């Protein structure tokens, strides 16, 4: 242990080694003689004696030079153009994509583990978990003398399909040697090779199955589960994206298609390498250039795969690793990962990483689109809710139906508390609560002060009113105890727009200083009204913190919809013609649109129009959603969206009630 600690401790030499290695790459050393002949006479005599043999040697050198020019120098030029020295010499396959074996149509995983005696308990745990998957086999590579001990264990005999045992410090070398001797057989037997470090802790079986299923369904060339404890923040669980394409997968526990593993460890891997460093920063782009029919690298949220913090079983020094790392960067500069997420392949719509809701009684996903096994929630007890008391607050936190104007759009706030009380158990003891509700109608107070500014062409609000209201609410919550300050992530607050990761504060409430703490808190969860499936650049939906609800319309006032034959209008539009909607005046007849100028609610004639139209046209304004969408549905009129609109309540789609047609199609009115 003392030697291991000493080897891992940074030293002056180890800190200088990256610079030294880089200099060695870009400035190959040349040795000059430092011993001169004894005298000039000796040198003269030597030249005279060899003069007769000079011309044959010159002729030979000329022939050798021609050979170098014709054969070696072009390859050397390509090599040194990428910054590599003779120390890092290696030749990649030609840039033209070679013919590679097609992906296997079956699914059979070979789990490859390099193991020693030290982590035997965890090796057994990995065996026990993966034994539950019928199409997983094990290959053990023993780097110490513990294989005879392993062979006596019943679980080892049950799991081990094959093994090797010899002294070796580098995990990648074990893989390379096994592929050299068994690669052809593996290609016929296994679709994937899963290389797992001996100290990685696996989650329960259902999460492992979810990871394998996602990797197979997406056809990933190289994949890994997101892992707690990775030195790369990119590879830790993602708060909103369940499966994502990346340009980096770590060598800690990668799942490679067998054809990719054979190609990477025979062509990309440097046989001169003395560590595992450097391979995984290049193999994603390398695989993408060689196998054009599949996504390259993906990372999957799948439970708690854990690498113990600070733990390492490497048998080589950090300095050696740095040298190999720099060498690979120099040799294959065009293949080096950045690293970054490339795309979100499947959004995390079920708060799978939520520490509160993972222990909650959640309704199952719709049968047509089951939630993955990795996000199943336990059902051992119902959630308990604590509701802050505002009875001495006046007007019950402004949750009264007297507000008019813009507050009409936020009628849903009047029903939040009653709906939640009907669903969850309510506790009077905040220490027993799973989450907290602030039953204040923040939006209704804000909207009740709206005034339309003709000069600025936007709504203005009473900022002093909202600030005074916010200060009182914060005082009420803090008077109960430290729960708000210590556990803001367990608090539900109403807000107009749903939260984004990377959101700009000015976009939350029309560029005004409204509820500067309650609406801009980075950890609060929001019951919110509007979101955008195509957020502005630099922002993405924060599924982890949103409860996206629809605008409220009273079901008790709904009438039977008119049959199509009795609808007098093809299309109907009600709303403002601002915000890029002016093109509707050219498309729709005058009797097919009702203009609402004040942004503050609906009108009786708008309701009549929607009821008599065959389709309600819903163009995007400052946000995709608006109250008229739900009033049209209330009138029994299907919708036509001119841009994507996110369904509320995490519904999967608008199928059956709406169609989507881009605005560009509407400009060609005659074809339509």
C-alpha cells in the first residue's frame, strides 16, 4: 500500500512528464557524438584509406534513398503530419471504410473480467447478478496467482465459461491476447463483449437488463451504463436524458459489439502501450468511421452502477498512463473525443433519478409505451404531503375566483391543492413529509396586475405587488422550520413557464423582476403551465423539476360537439395576431378569425367560432401553448398545430385530437 500510495502521489517528475512527452513527440531526440578523434592526422589517414570505397557506398545510398522516397516517406509523412514520433509509431487502416462484418442478428454477451484475489467478493456479486440473464457468459483473466482459489468456488465454476491466468499488468493486453487466440470463435458465438472492471458495483438485475436492452435496441457500437464515481462528469447519470449519444465511453465497463471489439483491439490498440490509457478517447470516432450503419457510442441511465471513489486496481504508474494518453492524442488527433453529448435518444420523462419519487407510489406508464424496468418505483407506502397554512395570510394566498382579466388564464391554480389532497395523504408533521406544497396562486396575483403597454407592445405587471407577496410567503415557510432552506427540491410551487436547464431569468416572466426567488430557484419543483418541445439555444427541458399541467376548462360546461355537416367554417383562429402570426390574415377569411388584442383571456364570440369550425388553427406565439388550445378541445374541435406543442401531463402525443402541419405549408394556400 505504501508503494502504491507513493506511485499515485504527484511528483515533480510526474508533473513534468506531460511536457517532456509532448516535447519528445514534436521534437524527436537526435544523439550527437561527444568523442572526437585523437588528432587531425588520424582523421586524415582514415579518410585516405577509405577513399577507394566511397563511390560504391554512394551508389548504394542512392538506391536506398530511392526506395525511401517511393515506399516509406509517404506513409511517414501522413504519420508525422498527425504529430506522432517514432516512439508512438502505428498505422491505422486506410481512410476508405473497409468492409467489416455485419452486426450479429442474435444477442449473446461475453462478460470479460480481469480479476485478482483482492476483489473476489465483488467478482462473485457480479456473477450472481448477471447469472440472471440467460444470454450472458463469463471469461475471467487472472492477473495474479489466485486462479486455483477461484476454481474451488462453486459460484466460479457456475459462471466461468473460459479463463486464462498469467502475470500481466494491463487489462487491454488481456483482451488483445484473448482476441488473438479466440477472436474467430467469439465472432461466431457472441454478439457483444462486455468488459467490466472487477471493482465496479452493479445494481439489481432489472437495471442491467434495461441497459442491455437499450444498447441492443439502439444498435450501439460501444455503450456503457451511466456510472456514479466516474472521473468524467459526462459519464455520470444525466438528469433529463435516459439514453444519449456521446463521443466518449470509458474503458471501465464498455459493451462493444464483437465485430467492433475485434477491430478496435487489433487495429487501433497500440501494442507498445504499457497502460490502458488513451484507447477510450479515440475509439468512438474510430468506430464511427469504420462502421457506418450504427450509432457509435451511447450512455444509458440504468440504476446505480458505482465505481468506488478513489478506488483503483491499476498495476501501473500514473506517469506511464500519461505518456500513453499523450501518445494516442498525438497519433490520432482527428479521433480524439471532445468529450460531449451528441444527442438525446430517449428523454427521462419519469424522474428516474428523483430521490423522492423513486420511493413513491407512481402510476405505471401507459401500456403502449412501458416505462423501462430501470425506473420502476416501489409501492411500499403512499407519499405524504405537507401543506403550508395560509389561512391567516389573507385571501387564501390569492386563490380566489374574483380576479379577472389575465388571471382567467390561470384558473387551474384554484384547483391544485384540492386535486393533490384527493391524491396524497396529508401530514401535519413536516418531518414526516415526502414533499411540501405552497398553496399560493402566484400566477393569478401576477396576472391580475397586467396592463398592456402600447409603447412597449407587451404586458406590464405590478412588480411591487409580487415582491411584497413573495416576502410574506417566504416568511410563512421559514416560520414552520428549516424545510424550505434545507430541502427545496421537495417543494412544489406554481409557475407560469416550466423550468429549463440553462434558462435565462428574463425569459421566465416577460423580462420583469417577478418572484425573483420562488420562480428562479434552481432546485424547486414547479407545477407549470407552458413548456417548449424546442427550447431556445443553450436550454433544455428540466423533466426532473416540472409538473406540466394543461390550462383549465370546466368540464361541467361542455356540450355535445356539432357534427361536421353543421360547422360553417373550415378553420377557426382566436387570439392575437402579434408574435409572427400576421400571415394568418392572408390565409383565413375574416369570419374565420377573432382577434383578441389584450392578451388577457377569451371572449364569447371566440368560443362560438371555435365551436363552428372544422379545425382550430393553433400557431406559435411567444410560446407554443395557450388557453385557446384547450377551449377548442372543450368545444369538440380538433387542432391543427403549425409548430410542435408538448402534450401536458407527460402524455405521449396528441394522437386523435390534433395534427401537426408546419407553418411553411400554410403559406401555399392554394395547394392546401
